[in-house]
C-alpha cells in the first residue's frame, strides 16, 4: 500500500473521528486522549479510538507543508491502531508517545531516527527497531506482548526503561537488545517473561537498574559481552548477584564467564571487594567444572583406545582433586588467599592433640644424640615417661627446651617458622604406640602443612601483585 505523503491524499481518505481529532491535536502540539485514555478492548476498534497505521505514520513523520505537525510530535493515549506502522529508514518529526494503545500489527522502526519512543501501557505485536537511533529515552513500562521487541544494535541516548512488562513469546527472543548502546541506563524491573528468551549480548549501558525476579530462570538469558559502568537500584551483595548469574551464565549449554568477570569488576569499582572476590571464586569454580566436562566428552570419544581413555579419565580426576577441590577449598582459587590461614590453624589444632597424647604417654625423647648417650638420660631412659622426668625442674634437662604441644604442632605444620620444638624433641618409635603413631603423623602434618602454606603464600603473593 502506498504511503500518505500529502494533505490532499489524507483528505481523500475517509477519516475516523479519532484521526480527525488526532490531526488537530498534532498541529497544536497537544497531547490527545481517546475516550478515557485507557487500553482499548480487543476486537473491532471503536471509531472514537480507531487510527489507521498509515495516517499515524504521516503524522509521526511531520505531515506536510499543508498540515505541519508541531515539533512535540505525536502524543496519544488509548488508540487502537490497525495495519503495519512502517517507519523504516525515516526520521520522525518529534517524539512518538503512544500510551495505552493497542497495535494489531507490528511496528517497523528499522534504521529510523526519533527523539523519544514511549509505548507505556500498550499491547504490542512485533517491534522491529534494529539499528534505530533514539535521541532521548525508550519507555516500555506496563507493556504486554506475545511477539518480539527487537532493538538489536539500537543506539539510545537516554534510558531504556522496561518495567512491569509481560512477555509471552512462543518461539525465539522475547526481547533482543544485542549490541545495543544505552547511554542513559537500562531499567529492567518487575518484568515477567513466561515464554521466550532475552538477548543482551555485547550490549552496553551506563547504568544497570534491575531486580532479580525480572530475569527468567532456565538459562533463557544471554548476557555474554554485556557491559555496564555501575549498578543503581539493584542488589549489590554476592548472594543475590550469584543467583542472578546462575540463570544467565549458560547459553546453549555453554558456560560463559564474562558476566562474572564484568560483575566482579563493577563491584570492586563500587567498593564491594569481598563480594567481587566471591563472584570471581564462583566463576573459576564453574570454569573448572566446564573444563572437566569437556575432558569427559573427550574421554567418551576415546573409548575404543584404552590408554587414551584411561589417561583422559585420570587427568579429569586429578584435576578435580588437586586443582578444583584443593585450590578452591584452601584459597578460593586465589581470590580468598587468607582462607588458608584457617586451615593452618585447624591443622595446628589437629596436630597438637596427638602431640600432647604422645608426650603424656612417654612417646617423646630429646632430639639430640649427645643427650641420648649421656649418663643422666640413660639413668631415666627406662622410665614410662623419661622425657618428662628428665626435663623436670630438679633433673638434668631442666634447662632444655620445654615441651609445649601447640608450639610443637606449629613447628610441624608451618615450615617457614622455627620455634625450636622439633629441634628439641622427637617422637620415638620404640617408646610405645603413642610415639610410634606420632612419628608417622609428623610426616603427614609436615607434608600437608607445606601444601597449605605454599598455596596460601602463592595466593597472597598474587593478590599483592594484582593490587
């Protein structure tokens, strides 16, 4: 159908009462409410609300010399629009404000330019706005649609505000803002997406203002590449944000770490360092999980090659134990370096128990060959607890290093500390079961202590370099 371009072509049409009144309002630069201004009911449009899409297009584009639309543009409430509103490749006269309006067919704004787009409270079909440019804001509050809102690669100078909106799309994207540039901020609150997916991949917004309930579950959101400069009005704690990212970090079955990295960066910039570290820790845990998943897939492809299959399975198991569980538990993959201190204190406490028992039951001896061949020690060596008697206040070893279980355990567990306890005392394998077991346990505690200390030191050093 040919578009209306002149006043004569418009007059040749049989205009509805709603169109006649809208033309007059647009020439005066006044907002116009049809009937009560509320959303029209479904069904055949009433003449007092009915506006044809080609008439609306003529007014949105500014009319003509014989019917000039005011710079304010088109501002109408309660319209029932029939036909396709085709604004493709055009520049509007002013703003487009179509509030509480029902559109029977789609709106095509592809590569168009306008001052402002307001569709609050409207019932929409498809909105095609690929690569469109909006100087001001796009308001989509309280809208209802069973079709796609497509703002792929759009440039919006103000806000993109979508609040209390309902999307129920049978197939494909409910909302597509891939590669969009939103200079004034994305407001995404109170949104219900019963069906369909959301695509904000590679988009950028200055501000993210959202709530957790507006993002659908079931991995129906693509946020890979989405960047934002700050978060305002949305949750900033790691618990809430991690629940949000859980629903958006997998797209088509593939884990995408970028949303975690982006969130951690912004949280750190906003002063929430601890929350940022928790986000990065979760990201690395999921990355390692994804890596092992790929290893398992690889092992399935090598079932017929026994050596390769076993090697791949073994690598996955070793990766889970030493990289994931060990590094994750002890240092949070390097993002919680001081967590290793807790394990050091726990190890010291665990080592102190058998150390105390071994001393109590006579399982220790002075760690000195000279003392052990001395007459004083030989005189007491047959005693049940020779070490305790030899070092008593009235005995020859009274000036020797006094035994203390916690200090001895500290010497065992932390290799970079030398309190002197392990230099002075050693468990004996010949002085009963307590000494025998303590001799073997000392090796275990020393090795584990080395591992915990080394990982903790590596993580702390990494933090110092990064900061």
